[in-house]
C-alpha cells in the first residue's frame, strides 16, 4: 500500500515528472528538467519509529531512458508481500539525469568537474536517504541498493566509486543483469569528444566567446532537446558513463581485481538468454561473424587472433546456441548463425561480468548469492527465451503486469508454477533486504530452494526455473559455458572494461 505523504507544503498524490530520456521506456510518462525526485513506498502500518530496512531501486534503460515512476517497478506488491511474511522493508525509487543531460562528456566537461552527473544524482539521492529516511520509518544503516541492467551497472559503479571508498550509504547490493564491469567498452572523457564537438556545432555554440560548455547551458531547452532527440525517439548522441579519475577511477575489471570495492553482501545474476536482446541479426556464415567481431559493430572491434579464438569457443553448432530449448534449429529469418552470435553476445555483455563479480566476492570472503534466471515471459516471442529484463516482473511479484505495454509476463494461461516462482523470488529479495540473507524468508511457506552462497571451492548459483507443472529451481555449479566465459574474462583489457 502506498500512503499519502503530507506536510504543510506538500501533498504527494502522484509520481513527479521523469527525467528527459529517449526511448520506449520514457515515452509513457511526462518529462521535464525538474525531475530529481524520489518516491518512498511503505506499508500503511509503518510510522517514523519502525526503523525498517530500505531497498533503493535504481532503474535501468541504458543510461538514456527509464524512470523511478515506471509502473513495471511499482513496489506495492513486493512491499506488501514482504510485510506479509514478516520481513517488511521500505522501498525507494529514484530518478537521475539521462543521456546527454546526465552523461555529457568531453575534455571541457572533465575540466569543469561535471562528469557522470547521472551517477552523481544517484549518489546524492543515497545521501538524502541516509539523512532523511528515518523520518519515514526507515533505518539509514540498513540500506540495500538495487537495480537492473543500467541500474545494476549503477549499483556496480557505487560499489567501486571513488576507488571503493565506503561512505556508509548502503550495506548491501542487488545487481540484476549488470554489475561493476561495464557491458561495453568504458572510455574516458576523450572517448566522446567528437560527439561533444558535433553537438556544439549543431546548436550553434562552435567558437562561442563564452566557451562551448557555457554556451550549451544557455541553449533553450526545446532547442537542445530537439537536437538530442534522434530518429524514432532514440538518443541522437550516445553519451554514457566514463572513467573520470574521480567517481569512476578505473575500469571495473581492474577495480575488482584490485579488490577496490565496498565489501558488502550482494545478489548478482543474469538471465539465460540475455544475448537475444543484444546480439546481431542477419549473420549467416562464419566469415560474417568474423567481420562482425573485428569491425565497428563490435564494441570495441577485436583483434584478429581474439576473434578467431572466439569462433572456436562459439562453434557453428545450433545446439550450443541460445535459447537452448530450440535444439538444433536455425532461425533463418534472424540469420542462420543467430543463435551462435547471440550466445556470444550474452556472455560477453552479461554472463562473464556476473561470474567475475561473484568470483571476486568469493576471493574476499564477502557473501554473494548468484543466480541464473531461466523462464520466458508469457507474451514474449518463443525465440527470445529468457531474455534481458524477464526476471523483473517475477522479482516485483508483478502478476498484474502493471506498466507492460507489450510482452506481459503473466497471462490467463500462465502456469500457476510461474506465480509460485515469483512469490519465492520476491520473498528471497525481501529476505536479503531485511537480513542480507535470501534464505531468511520469514513465514513464507511456498516452494523453496536453499540458496547457497558463492565461495572458493563452492562456485554455485541458483537456477530459477519452472515448467508447466511445477517450479524446478535448483542449485547448480557455476560452470555454464565455462571455457568461453573464462577466456572473455581473461581479456577484459581487450574489451576495454
């Protein structure tokens, strides 16, 4: 239940405007520059003396779209379930600046100290929560930061921020399909200099006596937004987080290898078929796959010896591709080697990074609970498998499908076993936020599998799964595509992350 928060000045009856973004996650909600707000969701029984743990949701969307107001992230169901099982927590969702508004980067921006503003917005929200959440019944010493995709990468950045400095802003982290190692190449302020210069020229700031950055600040919102809004509503410029020597001091793989991170318990996981959301289409031959790996479609383009090794590790054998349940079938409409290339895409963007995150937590004897989600949402294409984002509705216990304009996760034909899986996952997430242990699920009495922690000599993850008749979740060794993922992680420097 969401209560109305009142004071002498404010009556909070609706979510505020979201930050300006570009893409299908943003188009459903009113946007404005006045967007740096957060939302506090709690059970109606909570008061300022409750001192409950806090779960802070950082939305995804590639750092260019999305918001804390997205109905798919409605916290009411998971908060209600947590209260029901005796593991209550207060949920907070936040907004942060996106795309060029939040991640403009160049030498000029770096010199002004205004890099990675979207991440700094998130950090400011965490400071606000630490200073104020007690007034809402929360315990500022029991905050878990939590996100998916770019939100999970944001959690990863906060874990390594300022060289791994612990500002006591959180005591745990949850990373769904993302983490401290970037999904793509992570550059510095010079990486986007050409894009910055192009934007400056487009809006008439080239050669301005005020300087390019100040001139950009003075461009009217409508004009600047028009320049930033690309074809089909997508961003015209690809600004993302960068190494700035301050908030992000090193690439994620280096920070993890050096153990320069806040050592708090985490949940970290990915979905089996992540690659169907990211991989290329139209590749029919091994030669075309090689050209893809070594060309500009790859981020970054890979050296020939690396590409040849990857071709060997990802052979032209559909039975080794994704989704696994398609067997030996090829999907000609997407490319005869689509399942091969998508297996690689999911591994190098998501699975390898997640595995390394868990390994490093084990190296430092820090609790980590790792997972692989293996269920396809009801309204998604059969060939998509358990794609990126598919676990979100299960975690949020969003059986009603709030906010899903397409690809609804649950329908009237959905097996009851899927609903039970959602109840188990929502209870485990609540247990982690409450006790830093997903096995502490209070009075929850449904289907359950004990979730063992990841440790040296016990490298395991939980497989979240269900079929038409029952939940089939189980613990498994974290060996899935072991040789290929080990190779990808061994050349993190080549991937520039």
